[in-house]
């Protein structure tokens, strides 16, 4: 596979990077490759999006449990 130039827009790659970092299953080689191919802004935006979805999911779960 060909590598993308640094800063190319690949939101799925950024989200995958963040989700694997959240779960703690990153390999060192993959982390280095992501640093070469993704801009920090992409990773930060993906992290904020994943964090917001996590909080929204937890709030929905708590509201559904406590409303019974």
C-alpha cells in the first residue's frame, strides 16, 4: 500500500487511531506511522468526537437505567 502524504485528510484513520489509543491496543510501529501520516489537529478533533460520543452514550445508558 502506498503511504499518504502528511496532512492528507483521512478521518477514518484518525478515528481508528484514537479508538485504539482509548482501548490501549496500539503497537509502537503503528503509532509512529500515524504520527508521520496524520496531523495533530486531525487526531485532536477525532479524540474530541470520540469523547463526546462516549459521554453521550454513558448519559443515555444512565438515563435509561434510572428511568425504570
